[in-house]
């Protein structure tokens, strides 16, 4: 183990102890802020969080869900605006379905990567909706 590994291990131990101390004093918001502020790799932080469980895990999961919901709302608005600009009626969206056939592609409009495990789909054309609002309704 080199010096950098020892230093990193020491920092992780301090991080873990500080989070646990904050939680023991019911300082959940401070613990959450510390969790987000540290730049340890996300895989390690996710493992730490699942091992820790409890209140902090619930708060972080709740934050992630709120962020996902916010993004979906923004994409829905952009999609409605995109369809309106084409004179196409908005028929809603299809929620993210990780159980169906996986599709990954790119947006013809802005060239961003698309993935139906991450992005919602248009109920009219069944194409993946890009964050720019484009779907297959505008491709033709």
C-alpha cells in the first residue's frame, strides 16, 4: 500500500466517523451536506450509504428521487413545446420502463445520447424523448 492509499484510507475513516457522529447528534442535514461535499468516488459512497442505512440513506434517496422528478417535469415541458412547434397534439409520455427491451441511441436533433432505461418515451411515436424535447414525431 502506497502513501496515497494510506492517506485516502485515513480520509475515508474520518469521513465515516464524522458522518456517524453527526447522525448520533441528530444532525441529519449536516451529515447529508458532508456526504454530498466529499469527492470520494460515487461507487464507494453508495456502498457506504447502503451499509450505513437509516436516516441518511433515506434522505439521499429522497433527494435523488426529487431530482429525477424535477428532470422529468422539465423534459415533459420541453417535449410539449417541441410538439406545439410542429403542430402535433401532445398525447403524454410513457414512464421509464427498465423491464422492457433496452434501447440506446442518440437524438437526431441535438445528438445527445438517449437510453430508455434513463429517458422517458413519447406516447404518440414511442420514441425516446431527449432532454431537448425532441422525439420521433418531429423526425419525419
